[in-house]
C-alpha cells in the first residue's frame, strides 16, 4: 500500500511539473521586444572541430586526420524578415589545427622517415557566412530554430603561393574555401540580453589541396579531392 501511495505522489509531481514547464504561461523577460527590431547586433564565441574529407584515385588505406578543438569569435548582424525568419551575417575569426597522418603504403619504393608520415596543418580563417534563421513561435522565454546558408572563408595561414611542396615539408592549401552550413539552436530570453547556444555543421564545396610538382607524389598523388568539414559550437549574445 505504501508503494502504491508513493507511486501516486510521484506521478502527480511529474504531472504538475510538466504542466508548469510546457503549458503554464510564464512571465516573459523585458528583453522580449528585441525580436521586433528590424536590425539587431551582437557577438559570438565558441569552439570548432575541423576535419578533412578525402576522395582517392586508388583504393589505398585512408589518410587519417587527428582533429582537435579550436577557438573562434566574431560579430552578429541580424535583419528581421518576419516573426519567424531572420537573415544573419556572422563574420568571425576561426583558429584550428589538423594533423594529417599517412600510411606507409603511400611510400612504396620511396625512401622516407617518420616525419614524412605526418603533416601539421594550422589554419586561421576569416569566415563570413550569410544565413537564414527559421524559428518556431516563442514559448515563454525560449525559442528553438534551425539555421542554414552559405559562406566563404579566407585562410590567412595558407601557403598557396609557396614554391616549396611536400618534398620540402610544405603541405599546401588554397586561400579561399566555400561552404554550405546547417545547424540548430535555441534562443534564451534572459533579463538583460538574449543568449543563444547553437551547433552547426559546415561542409566545403571546393577542392582545397595544392598538389605537389611531382604527379606521383606520395602526399598528393592519390588525392582526387580534399575538402574541409567541421562542427561549430556557438554561444551568441544579443
């Protein structure tokens, strides 16, 4: 009997909590009028994790990428279209490092040492996306959304014009990259500002590798296409 009473109390507590969270109208914070402005501004910071996607000419072992978390920050410009759609410009600076690891099978018939199996790729991107944000109706002090668009990035660390290639230890990439992006997040309306955590995937549309002078280079000869892909975790303040 005691167990039945405890179970009933537990179920009533869940029902009451659910009603308060999802059905009961809460007092909205004063920042709610921000969504009615034509133009709003803010800034963002967060973490990124970049990777490479490789397409190959021959079926050899995959080239591995030891990706790590990087850091980024930038500004937000938001243009209101209607209650559910916003056009956003989010220029930022992104810092990342990727280590590319080759299998020994790429060097058959070629003298090599351990340093030839590893290429460190450091990148500093000026990343400029144009995004469409599509939101749901605001529920109390939060509003979920999806976001997507296209972007371009200038790699300030690019060594595209360097005459040396991998035979001299230089792994080269193009300066400009073009992406499409897709993500989701939630607007949280706090007392004095709007805080937005979000996650976004980015996928390069162009080939980024600069090939070595030797068409049979063990570092670039088997790569038909190399494209960046990555994940952004953003924290936006408006």
